[in-house]
């Protein structure tokens, strides 16, 4: 089997940008994803609207047309899938990568469906597949959710949302507006300063009016089938039908560790040269939010899509 120039693991915007740059410069590539194109965006809340305007999300020189000033989740998924199809990017979807090792001609990528060889590998797997740890007794109950899609099943029910950033705030507001009885629990004294400026007054007013109960400087102590016990500034047992733990996600690093890629202990980011996105292992690159580790608010689609050009330039220089 002859190796391709670049194997890209992850078919989100950053991974697609790498594949497009490779094709533009005559390099062979193969993109592998355990889901579909833009799979993480597909799993975002159903009614989500992006903060960015369409031109800041566009890749490959293809205009991104949106019905509004800011695109919706559905528009983003359709756009990225259309771009991948338009350029006929070589793709293996619904294919889980299980192993990664160095071989004579480059790197061997093992999947459940077969093995592929690449002279270079780009890891563009993002962070959305691995929620941050929430080690609380009862966290394995069926009513505990680490992802949020839509509110309608929770009308009239007691729902707890844990977290103090955008995902928690937006989840709490969406549930409230669908008729749920919402309690927002956050360990900090106040909500994160990073909460979107047009959303922050909304949640603050809902809490002030008593529409959403806000429990600050409080954590979840344990979870029972019909209640949640909290401690801290508030110590009580809350009636509860569902609990959404919206405290963020972290990168999955096992594949990189298999190769000996250095990981920064404080950020969990793969150590890499920002001028090339190459790690300490020659031929292994990182792209998109994975490069920021747990600080995934530092790399978005807007700047992560730029990594493709940087990486392909480095690959071309090393040939």
C-alpha cells in the first residue's frame, strides 16, 4: 500500500481546511472521521445560532450564504458537507481510528475497517467527544446528560443545569422558555465573563425575576433518582427530573500519546510549533481547537480554519 501525503483525522472545519489546502497544492489526502462531516456541529443544540458571521466560517474560497446575519447550526452543517462534496475530498466517514504508529514510510492509521498509510498525519479531532469529569455519586443515572439538544421533553419538569459559561446559560434559558422549572448551579460567585454579551442580561434578569433559580458558590454533592443534593452557599435537596452537566469538554489525547507526542500538563494541549502546527514528532500535526487543549475558547472555527494553509506549507517544505 502506497502512503498518501496527508491523513487527516477529523472532518470538522479545521480538518476540511487541511484537505482543501492539500488538494490545492497537488497533495494526496485522506480524511477519516468517526462520524459524519461536521459531526460535532451536527450534535450542537438544535436551535443554536453561531456567534460568527458566515464569512468568518467559510473555507476553500466557497462563499457561505446564510438566511440571517448569523448562521444556524443546520446551515453550518449543510455548508461544510456541501464543500466536502463539491471538491470531492477523499473521505472515510463513520470510521473510528483505533491506533496510530510510526512505520518506515510514515504513519500507520488503524481503523475498525482497515489500515491506512500516510507520510504525514493531521490530528483535527476537536474536543467535543470527551466531557470534563463530573465525579459525583449518581452521575451515571439515566437522567444525567452531558450534551443538550432541545427542551421540549422537559416542559413542566424540574431541571438542574450545572455550569456558568455559555453552554450552561443557553441551556437554562432554552429550557425555561419551553416551560421547564430550571435551577442553574454554578460553583463561582457569578457567571463567567465570557458569556455572550447579548445573553448575559437575559439570564441575569431571569434569575432576578425568579424565573430561573440561580445557586452560586454551590456544587452538586450527590444525585438521586428524584432529587439533587447541593452544598456550599446553599445546602439543600432539590426535586429533580433531569440534570444537564454543561461544564465543558477536553481533548482526547490517546492517539497522540501512542506516538510519544508531548502534552503540556497545564493546558492538555499537544506541544507544537505554532508556525507550522507540527508537534515534537516530525510529520504529526495538530489543527483546530485540539491545539488549544482544555482552553478551547482560544481557537474557534474562525482561526482554526487557518491551520490548513500553515500545515500544508510545512509539509511542502519538508518534501
